[in-house]
């Protein structure tokens, strides 16, 4: 059996048993249930997008254009996460509204927390994996610090660091997209190495 046929079979099988809420066309936001396997080396932004797409495809949502919420230095012109993900609105696996648009998402009244930022499987992110890769400041733009905060444009597992957000409980005041910068880019440095994925951008 070819890899494509195998993935399609898994996608069809999992889609068939999804609850009604998960099959709503509005589902277009999730946190990856698993990282890529090479630390901060995501194979660049394209590789990160492909990871979002692969996980979504396995759940029956591969026909949507999925983008990882990541900023990167780019080739001289910074790429900002907020510019990659479309205009919204965004809903989680259960059809719960995360944000109406980009301003809402990056403002104080968004609905993104440990309770609502579910994986593509509809599961909550484990407590030990709630540092989510972004490379961004709180406005969703490339984090401008004194050192690299994007694992060399998401291409390295042994150089630089990664700016991460943190999925806290509601009302804890945690920054979901810009909490701190990791000390390295190896898998053990990244606190899970998960990403936010937005569909339709």
C-alpha cells in the first residue's frame, strides 16, 4: 500500500467516527498533538505548514489551507505570524470561538487558553507540553531580541533559541504567544515543541 493510500485510509476511518461537533466546517484552529521530530528544525516555515496539514489531513480536514503560527526572519524581510493565518474567525475542534479576527486574537479578550486550545484530536495539551513555538511578540510579529528566537528560521536544532507562548488556565494572564525564549533548540529545550495551526489563511 502506498503512503498516500495509507494516509487516506486513516483519514477516512478517523473522520467517520468523529463526533458531530468536530465535523463542523467551522473547525479551523488546533494545537499540534505531536511535534516534528528534529527539535527547532521544522524544515522552515514550509515544513511547519506541512506538519499542520499532515495532522489535519489525518482527521479529515486536509482540504483546508493550514498555516503554522510562526514568525521568521525570512530572507531579509521578516515574516510575521499574524500575517500568515488569514482573517478569521477561528474555531476549535468543538466549534468554540477562539477569536473573531486578528485584532481580537492579539487583544485582551481572545478565547485562547488551556481549556480551548485543543489539538486536532479534540484533546487538551498536556501540562508539560504547553510551551508553544511562535518566534513572535505579543502582537504576533517577529520577536526582536538580542539573540535568535526562531531556531535560525526554524531550520536548526543546535543553534539559537525559540520564543514560545504558554497555554495557561483562563484568567492566569499567561501570554499564549510570547512568554519566554528557550535556551536552545534541541527537543529537550522546547517544552514539547508543539505549534498553533490555523486554517483558511
